[in-house]
């Protein structure tokens, strides 16, 4: 992912990803300049992931669409993302 120059959409929906694994993906996205859409719908991503995603969204200017629906993200995680978007 860090050296990717061709992938613009990445669909990892319904893969049973846990937050610990997804954090590695977010680390790679910090430096990625081509992925514009990321689908993580229907995994097992929690508040900690949402907080890390919020940080990634502030640092990655290319990523503009992220689907995190159907994940057990609670109010704290949702608030982190909302604050980043505002």
C-alpha cells in the first residue's frame, strides 16, 4: 500500500477485519497518494479504529470516501470522526 501507484478503490468489506489488523492498513494509508475510496463495511472495527481513522483522515488528502457502516463503532469513535470532518 505504501508504494501503490495504481489502486484507487479498495474494497475490504465483510472480511472479518479486526481493529488491530485494520490499523496496519491505516498506517499504510498515511503515505498513500492514490487510494481515494475505501470500503470497510461489515467488519469488526471499534472505537479505537475510528479514532485512528480520524487521524488518518487529517493526514491523507486523497482519501475522500470511506464506508465504515455495519461496524461496532460506538459514540466515542463516531465523535472522533465527526470532529475530524467538521
